[in-house]
C-alpha cells in the first residue's frame, strides 16, 4: 500500500481537477461542432422565397416586423432579426406554442429553415424610438401632414363617412401600433419606414395618446331627450 504525502496528494487532486476542466471544454467544443454541422449556414435570398411561399408575412409582416390586429388586440411577434439560435428557431418552428401552426419536415425541410433563418438574420433591426421623449405637438402636425385626419378625423375620433376607426386616444401599445402601420389590414395603405420613420410614429402616437376619451352617451343631453 502506497501512502502519498500531503504535497503529492494535493498535486494529484490538482491534476485530476485540471483534467476534468479539459474534458468539459472538449465536450463543449465538440457540441458546438456537431450543432454547426446539424444546422448549416443558409442562403438569405432563398430564405426570402421560403418566407413568402409559406405565407410567413401574413402574420409576421414582409420584413418580419410583427403584425398587430387592432380589433382583436392580438399580435404576432417580430422575428426579423430573430433573437433565437438556429437550433432553437428550428425547434420552435417544428413545435410552436400559441396559435402558430407546426411545420413538419415534409412541410419545410431543415435546409429551407436554414435559408429562412439566414433571411431573418439579414433583416435590419428595429429603430429605437422612445415614446416617453416623443412630442405630441409635433405628432399633431405629422398627423395632419401625412393625411391621417382624412380617414380618422382631426382628433383621431374616427369617421362614419370614411369608415376610419377611432384611434384617439390610442388603446394599443406602441410596438403593435407601429407594426400595424407598417402592414395594416382592410383598406388602410401600408407606411414603410422610408415613408414614415419610427421617430415620427412615436410623435403621432404621443398625440393620439393625449386625445380625450369620448363623452359617455348619457352625458349628452341631445341623446337623452
């Protein structure tokens, strides 16, 4: 029986611990290599075709910016660019949550998802616009200059003649508001970021947010005669 001195025992433990760290690091490196081989780099141009062919823009917008339904208050999230890793992205498409349908291998291949992921990652990130620093007075000027009043009224009160809905005071959050402006439903035309910047939309949003609520019907004397 060999008895190790305290110094030898300490050295032995250090070597064992160091070897363990090396094994863990090697395992992590191998995992990354396997992941890279399993999820190849896709083609962004092909990914755009996949995006449009499978109708992703119907819920997420043509630039993956996310869309909101002002009537149902439901919205699809921004996915361009996505914050998910490629592996997590593929996993979510195969097994989504919420109302998104699942896409199996026979519906869209892993190669197509790699292209789709590359397309989403090639999209420009959203421009940051702070509503807290927005200018409601400037927003009113923009509301008029962009012609919003023609359908929604000078105060955003809506119009029965144009079928423009009441949008003042605005009842949805800023992000869904921007998403809806970018790709609306019904007869409203879309406004791209080149036409109206996010900063301008923040000012318009601040203006709409400052509009008074409609008076209740019981407080209007003419309606209660």
